[in-house]
């Protein structure tokens, strides 16, 4: 069973980060993700959406999907062409300034079941969360995310101006 929800912002604003967090939270909760996974997802989607807002282009989207295999995936995409580089967890302590910590946090909390891949015009930054705290099969999830990115270009089901 696959549960999916998608939302696209044509001209995202900083206050839309909260809406993306609520969308993600509701979709993952409906799919059965526990509170620990929801907490990780709230932090990670906030960071990914903020990065897309700052570094992407005029369109930002969030897609959430869950598999019956006991995990959910959140993909934040934008139309910017540059793939981000995730710092190693041990490098996070050395990041200074206001920028650079978000991708490190995304990588650290979902136990490295995360990444970035090109998709049509733009890129997707994604992460997975376990529904019940189990260890994630990161290589399998990565393969599914990359396959989905190759097979589809974002088709909005809900548009927010």
C-alpha cells in the first residue's frame, strides 16, 4: 500500500515552511509513523523547505509517500539546478555562521536515509523516517526515490500561490 500527498508552492514565502511541516506531519501520521519519526520529519522538512526557499527557484514542492514496509519518505523539490552537498555528521560541529547546518541535520537524524537527486527541471532533497523506530534500509529506499525521480516530473495536486 502506498499513501501519497503532494503540494506545490509557485511563489513560496518563509511562512510556508510551517504549512509544509503541517502537510508532512498529517500525511505521515495518517500513514502510521510514530511520534519519534514525526519529530524527525518536522525538523528535516523545515530544513529542506527553507533550503529550497533560499537556494531554489520560483517553485517549491513537498511530496510525502509511505510504503507498507514501515517507512515514509518526504521529498522537497525545487527548480534550482544545483544539487546540494550533505556534510558528514562529524563536520556539523565545525560549520559556522547561519548557513550549512540544515543538510547536516537532515543527514544525522534520519540515520542517513536521505539524499538529493536531479528530477526533471530541478532537484529533490529527500529523507525517510521509520514508522516505529526500526532501522531503515537506506540503499533500498534510495533506489526507490531515484526511480520515482526518473519516472515522473512533479504534477501538482494542490497549488498554493
